[in-house]
């Protein structure tokens, strides 16, 4: 199987976003040259999102259109101080219904689920981020929307940016999450103070995606030649770590191609001091080297899928008075679909992050500079093996992932972290 055919079979998200790149460049060119008014810019990205949804999801695109319609209706009819509770409740019930339907068809009826439905539900999860982000902005009075029922044109002008934000074709199939106010300011300023030509940075990031997928392609073929159950424990660790790396690279590629699409449309450009080189990393969910260099579980949790992590912090962590960490990871488990692997994986992740805080605060002040370097190296190995266990459990979703973790013993790493933190807590209590 050639690399391109493998790309299409394994990464329809990536390929659909690659096909959207010319339209993103076209939008940037027309907006920069002032061929598009502000209203037409909003129409371009929203109509593009509708077309992309229909082409990629078919009839299941109605999931997104229904959510958008209900959200607009809720915003127009509910007081801003109460709108977040309504938006959050309705959207999560709608998303949960489709997650449960997928589980029912997979596990009870044993029927194959259409890839279009998976695409639609994945996009619905991203839409949940955007609508709840806006509802929190309205509740916290960061955004003000005024509707004049006597003037349909004024109501249209008010709602069009909101609809464009929700159905924007550059973020429909993949993040990163951008705030509504930043989206509006970027759309308004793209022809007044346009960013530099993004072609060079887009080509560079596309090459990075191709390199990542080539590495992933090779890793798959390498792991297919061996059986982890017929080897020593150390090799089993490495085999599962390699499998987890394959699964993680899929995310890194998806995040990078999403950056490309946003950059091609002129979004994500950071303006620093004059004379600095252009920085197009304003909209990013993370890159391979930054995330994989993490030597602590808490550090990796903040860097992994960065805009989603910030959204979860704002939506759950800051608002919870009791057990905010476990409530945040529990909600993330619900948001992802509540498969068995999700339950085990996300609760383990929460426990290991909590354990990391206790272990680090206890050990690091007691170590010399040399031992701190050794501690950092051991911490990196521990983080890699622990996150590998979590990724296997979450991505495989069912008992197969948990059986793999038990047969290769890599699942002992998160257990060791939790036991060590418990012992240190006991030791602190005795002292």
C-alpha cells in the first residue's frame, strides 16, 4: 500500500483538511486585497463550513446544523446570566445521545459504524467547545450580544459572526479552539493590518506532517513484525511504548494540519516587537518536541492538546470547589464518550497527575543539582511509560487495551506512581 493511499484510508480528517487548504488561501488573498467586505468574509467561512460538513459527513452534518440552530435560539431567548447552564446542558445531552448510539451499535448490535458518523460526532465535540466558550463569555460579560427584533438586518449582522465562528471551515474538523472575541478581531483586522504571506510557514508545517506520518508508517510496519506476548518484559514495554507513539503521532499530525489550515486563512499570527521573525504559533494545540520532552505528568497534561486543556480548566477546574482535578478529568471522560477505556484512562491520568504533584513537592527540594538531573531523566521515562498506558487504554477504548497493558506489565507504571504518592503522604503525616 502506497503512502498516499494509506494516508486516505487512515487519515480522512487530514486529507479533507488538506483539500480545504486552497480555499483557506483564497480567503486570505481576497480578504487581504479587500475584495471581501467584513460581511462577505463571515459568509465565506460559514458557507465553506456548511459545504465541508455536507461533503464529509453527508446526512450526519445535520448533527452540527441542529446544534447551531438550537444554540442561536438559546442565546436569543435566554438571559446572559443563565445562558451558559442552558447551552451546556442541551449541548452535552445532544452529544451524549450520539456517543451512546455509537456504543449501542458497536457493542450490542455489533454493527460497523459509518465513518461519516464518527466524523460528525468528532466535529460535534469541537462544536461543544465553541458554543460553551461563547456561553461562558456571555455569562462573564466578556462578550455582549444585542438583538433588535424590529430590524432583521441588525439581527442578521449580530448573528452572522456567531454562526461563522461555530461553522468556520478552518476549525470544523479540527481545532485549535480560538476565543470568539479573538476570532471577530482577526476577521475585522485581516485587511487593515494583514499578517505576512503564510505560504512559507504552511509548506514547512506540511513537511512536518509528512515526516511525522512517514515515521508512523515505519513504526507500524516495524511493530507488525513482532509479537509482544512472545518476548521479555523490557521488550514488551518498548513494543507498547511504540504503539502508543503511533497513536500519539496521529494527534500531532492532526494538530499540525489544523494549524496549517488556520494559518493559510491568516489566523494565528502573533505580533511581537518590531524586527522579530514572524510567529504563526498563536493557534496551536501542541507540537511533538514540546509535549514529548515533558518530564512530569502534570506538565504533559497542560501541554497535551493545549487549547482543549485551557477550555477544560475554564469550564470545570476553576468552577469546581471540591476535587477540581478529578472533576475535570471525569468531565473529559464524559466529553470523549465514556467507553470503558476512557473511564480507566482518564481516571488513571487524574490520579497520576495528582501523584506527580505530591512526589515532586516532596522529593525535589531534598535533591542536589546532580540528583535533580537524574530525577528529571527518570521522570521523563516514567512519564513516557505512564502516558503510554493511558493512551493505549483511551484509544483502544475496550478490554483489548486493558488486556495488552496487563500482559506487558506496562500498566504497573501508573500504579507505582499512585502507591509512591500514597506512601509519601503517609510519611509526611507521620513526620
